[in-house]
C-alpha cells in the first residue's frame, strides 16, 4: 500500500442560535479529494468515550464546551486531533487522506512544490463545495489523473507545456482563492 499523506483543517463558523454552554462539531473526511463515510470517535482529554459516529451523516453534533480528542478512521487510515468546542459556534474539522500518486501537477512540478498547495486549495475551497466540482474531482482522481500524469512523465516536452499552463492557472487561482 502506498503512503498516505494526512492534512486536516479546523475552522469555526458562527451558529446563529445561541445555546448556553454548548457548541457544535461538524466532521468531513475526504479520501483522494472525494468525501467519504468515516468512523469518528470522540473522547474527553482524559480518555472517557463520548461516542462513535459516522461522518458526515451524524453531524453536526451538539457537545458541551471544552476540548475533545477526535479521531477519524477511513479504511486503514487514521487521524487524531484535539478539537476545541466553543459556545454557540460550530467547529468544522476537515480531514484529507491522500495517497501519494503521481498526478498532473505533481508530475509537472515534483513532490513538495509550493504551487501544489494552490491546486489543493482550489480543490478544497471551490471544487469540493458543489456537486459538479465533486464529480470532476472524482473523475480526475479515479479515471484520468494517473494516466495523464504517466503520459506527461514519458514526454518531457509536453510536460513542459503543461507546466506553463499550470503556471498560468496557479497565478490566477492564487488571487481568486485569497
């Protein structure tokens, strides 16, 4: 099995209905860009089990204000993080499990290139927020991405041309995503 890179993002969104001493937790788990059903375990900092839930269907979940240890499990991949629940707020935890596959931007720039963050941000902030974008991400990850990347790695001149296109896209999306 190839290594999996885990990224997580915790953001807060104001809840308009004020509930004294309570806040909401919302969890979304993504595998290779597509949202998946994952097992979420919530415990107190001292290890007392609050419950085991399925993301995203069991969320948002109303919890007492405080800190919790939240663990997301999908297949054999696990990510655990300490989450703070604030009064009358919704804490949204997004976990991204990504296999180390050679896709188009990675094939053109190489692993760890800073431009890859922009393309991931495009995926997370724009494409995964609507049904058409999610469909595109699914097709990209499971149908066309890997063969196109393999083709680019075998043809350096075409890879260079694609990199120039991606450079342009990067500079455009860098400003759109701010």
